[in-house]
């Protein structure tokens, strides 16, 4: 296989180096294209463009493969914990017992919020969207911990990463308590990551609370499945913002904002709304699918830029829903509707020809709802899960001596040069 490709342009030819990844992905290195030819490339949505080299996550969309640092997602979802998976994503190796114990206790140490920050929640209207609260409070954390703004060593980074992963859970829970009018419940040092989150979310002011082990296990699995996904919109946003030298908190707060969109992390909410409309009888499933094929509706939770086969996370979440809902004594009619939609889509050429399969968001909302998580918190749960992935990618940019500020080019299609027109001469 040649290590370069010949590009024949109207007025010249240029050799472009071929770059090959460890999983045999091939790319053309166009770093010198503009300086040597004056040409740039155009790829709206970046469907064909690699923005970086990365060691964090591998996806083969055609085969439905997802691996974190080489470990298959199916094995991690089955055998790991979110805290252990976060360590793996950030530092590249599964921790030994001592490393895991140190990492867990660091997260426990940083689980609470500065009291000043706690009172900041009082100024947020209860009806405010939790993703707005999350992104603003992540930046606010760095105001109370200015030492986090200048990460200059691995230890600085480790502290900042621990604070962010641990506190994002507390911010989410405090934000929820604000909306339901409950006093906040402080994290308990005796609880593990997921049990503590459920405690802070659901403990009543007047009674104790012990999280159902099935709930804790389901939350661990959901967070692991959402922890990382290479150059998705929000992770690319974190890398983009981090490339300017912006601190970890500002970069991840920007990631929260990108994740909020209904085409990205907000899709799990849109799926519930879609299933709810069908359950309410607005229209039947077959008519809805006809509207989708006429492009009058979008089948939320379906399709993916990379997966042109099953999203392995959807498969795991569907299996988890079949196990956990009965265990929780939940019989959600929306699960039946979701399966009906999937069955129709997988047998209909409109979807098959476009390689549209269920993605991570198709079943996650049904599980979260069964666990008692309010719908407007679904994307917040996604953000809590994705935090280690964002941090791992920010760290790759931070440590890369060859990293440059991300600054894409464009093809200008606006007005050509013209002179200023005095206002009296304008029509
Ligand atoms: C996430 O990137 C990631 O990794 C993201 C994520 C992660 O972990 O970070 O995996 C999380 O964001 C999952 C995706 C959640 N979003 C949704 O479920 C929203 C519904 N899905 C779509 O909007 C869409 O599939 C996207 C946004 C996910 C992907 O969009 P693309 O790659 O730009 O695909 P496209 O819009 O160019 O669609 C190609 C064709 C079009 O039809 P034609 O013009 O060829 O006739 O497929 C059709 C689209 O109309 N299509 C759909 C569809 N998705 C694509 N038709 C109906 N329903 C859909 N959901």
C-alpha cells in the first residue's frame, strides 16, 4: 500500500501523505494542501474530516464496534463501574486496586460544593432548564477554585478532573432539588458515586433513603455507556474550546451546551416526547412512520453519523430495560411502542437503505424514566456520563506539544468588494 496519494488539480498535482491508524483507518494528511496549492477542502458537517489523532476511543460504525482505550463497550458495561471507566478513559489504563481506591477517595473528597455555590442555586428560577444551570454552575465552580484555572502539572490536572467529575453530580442533584422545592441533601462519604447521586436526588428531608441496588447498577451502566464517543459534537466542542488554551471547566461547560441540542444529547428527551405523543393517541405508529418517510417527522433516537449498523449501546440499553423495568415493577407502555417502531423501521427499506438504526438515545429515556429521573434531567445524566470523555480529550489537547488552536477555513460566498453607500443614497 503506497504511503501517499496523488491529487490531480486543474493546474497542478500534489502528493498527499496517507496516514493509517492502529485500527487500519486510512486518511489523507492535507496539512500542506493550502500552502502548496492554495486549495482548501470543504466538508460541511465534517462527515469525512478527521480533526485530530486520538487514543481514547475507537468506533467502527459499519460493524457496530465501540471500544474505550481498546476495551469493548460490552465488557465494560457488564464488568466495570463508572468510576473505574472514568479512570480508564482519562489515564488510558484500568486502575489497579490502590489506584482505584485513591481515585474513588479523591472523588469522595471533592463531592461537596462550596457553600457560596450552594446558595447560588437560590438565585436560579425553579423552572430554569437544568442544562442551563449545569453549564453555568460548572464555570461557577472554577470561580470558587481559581487554582483549577491554571493546570500546570499532572497533579493539578488530576485534582481538577476529580473536582469536575464529582461536583457535576452534586450540581445536577442540587439543581433538581431546587426545582422540586426540597432542601439539598449533602453527599455522604460512605456512598459510592452512583448511590450518592441517587441519595442527593431522592432522599426526602424527613426520611432516610437507601438506593435500590438495581437502580445503582442501572445508573452505573447508563453512565458507562455515555462516557465517551470520540469526536461527537460536544467532545469536538470541548477540544475546540480547549485548543485556545481555555481551562478545563470552561471547555466542559461549552460541551454541556453542545450536548443540549435535540440532534445530540437532547435526543433522549425528544424520544420520550415522540413516544408520549404516540401513546396519547395523537396518531398510530404506522401513520407516524409514513410521516417520517415523508420527512414531516423525524424518528428521534434513530440514525447516526457514524453507526451505519446497530449502535451497540442501544442494544445493551434495550436488554437492560427488559431486565430492570420488571425488577422495578415498572410496566411502561412506551417501551412496547419503542419496540414496535424499531420492528417496523428494521423491515422498511426507507430506514434500511439509509442505514438508520436505533442509537444510544432510543432506549435510554425509557430506562431513566423507570428509575424516577425527571425527563428534563435526561440530558444532564448524559452530561454526567460524558464528563470523563470530555476530560480525556481536553487532556489530549493540553498535553499535545503539536496542538494548534482550531481554526477551520471557509469558502466565502458573500458579496464581492463594494464601496460604502451614504444613508441618503440608500433605497
Ligand atoms: C447522539 O456523534 C455521536 O457520536 C453522537 C452520540 C454520542 O454518543 O455522542 O452518539 C449521541 O447524538 C446520538 C444521535 C441522537 N440524535 C437523534 O436521535 C436525532 C435523530 N437522528 C438524526 O437527526 C440523525 O440521524 C443524526 C443527527 C443523528 C445524524 O444526522 P446525519 O449524519 O447528518 O444524517 P442526515 O441528516 O444526513 O440523514 C441522512 C438521511 C436523510 O435522508 P435523505 O436526505 O438521504 O433522504 O437519513 C435521514 C435523513 O432525512 N435520517 C432520518 C433520521 N436520521 C437521518 N430520517 C428519519 N429519522 C431520523 N432519525
